[in-house]
C-alpha cells in the first residue's frame, strides 16, 4: 500500500514521539533553579548573534517573547524595537532578565509571569507586531501553541526549534551508558504548520563544536544539566567524558570540543488572520 502525505497525522506522531522522549519535562520550579546558570551560559552565546541576524524588526514595532528565559533574545531585541513583552512562567528567569535590563538601562521591557497555557487576554497581552518563541516550545499541545503565536502577531512569528538532539549531546549519553530519546524536533513543527495552512521558512543555526570556558568546573557544569538525577557512577563517567574532550589553552581558557555540533532550526512565517 502506498502511503500518502495527507495520511500522515503529524499531531498524533508528535504526541507519540514526545511521550517517548527520555528526558523529563521541566516544571517552572526546575527552571527557577537553573535560571542563574542558564543565564550565564546563554546570554552572550553565539546562538544569540545568529538568531538576531535572521529576525526582521522595525524600530516602532512591538515584540512578544514567549518563554523568554533570562532575556537571551529579549534584551538585544528590546534595543531594536519600541516595546517588548517578555513572558515566562519562571519567576527566577524573569528576575534574571530584570537584573540585566536594569544594569543596561533598558526600560522598554514589560515582564509577565505566565504560561503557554494561560489565557493571554486575561494577562492583558495584546497582539504584537512580532512574536518569538526561542527554545521554549516545551508544550503539551504544539498545534495549539503555534496557533496562539500566530494569533498574537501581526507581522512575523519566529521560532528556534530543536534539530535532532537539540541542546543535548547524544555522545554523552552513549558514554555514560544511558538510553537517550530526544523526542520530536523541528520537522514535526514545520509539518504541523503546513497542516494549519502555513508554509514556513526554515533556516539553520549551526553552532561551533568548540566552546570556551573559564574553568574545568564551568565546562562540567555545562554538561551536568543534561542528565536527570545522575547516579554516582554516571557522575564519574560524565566528568571523564568532559575531561577527555577538554583542552586547557591558558590559565583561564578551557576549550571543549563536541563531536556533534549543536544545531537549531529557525522557523518563521507571516501570520495568517486568526487560526
Ligand atoms: C531553554 S529556555 C529558553 C530561554 C530563551 N528563550 C532562550 O532562547 O535562551 C526555556 C524557557 O522557557 C520557559 N518555559 C518553559 N515552559 C514554559 C511554559 N509552559 N510557559 C512559559 N514559559 C515556559 C522556561 O521557564 C525557560 O525560561
């Protein structure tokens, strides 16, 4: 029997793949705990420049950033637009964002503590010119989240979505002897958008496999978050994995080389009226 594209139920396949992923979905309190270290690793990461070079905004536009985290993109975007609304369900992430915005004298960001699932009208979130969701599509209803973003933006919606293992390093899991199922990646998102009548653009953000750290401990920390509740034996193997790929360049520079370079898909479209 020939399979036809129209017969593929991307939404059901996405739910199945999501149910099979080996990592646990994080709660807002998990993100609270990780806020400071996430901010440190991500605020000036090479990902930011690559995302920023692909997004189009005008100085008088407004931007809604869903799952904004510590302001990885909210802060550089706020410098380029009239107003930015930063939505996240983690109070600690929003506190990191406020701290950085204050330090940099940025006064056009409105932070709102809220979730993908909340009623955004009740949170007084109006339509913006642009809506973004970067590395924050960890939702139970992807089609619903995509519709929502579409309906809250007039001129553009931009996503950064996972490619394959996303931020995880699959070789680490092989090295520590733990099964790793990454769950669904961007190809589901593109196809679910297609089923909603949206023909999205796709580009890729490829990051350097080398990353520099200020200390060995910092490099180990940047790997530790990947493994939920590591056993003592897994901890030891994780440290050995990092050490084997770490090279000290000078007193304060340690370079880590990944075998599989991290990649993100950047997906964007011009919103359709109310989906
Ligand atoms: C990986 S971080 C990404 C942060 C930032 N957008 C970036 O690209 O660096 C994911 C963020 O999404 C937030 N988040 C996850 N699930 C959420 C939900 N259901 N509602 C609101 N925010 C959520 C987390 O609190 C966290 O700040």
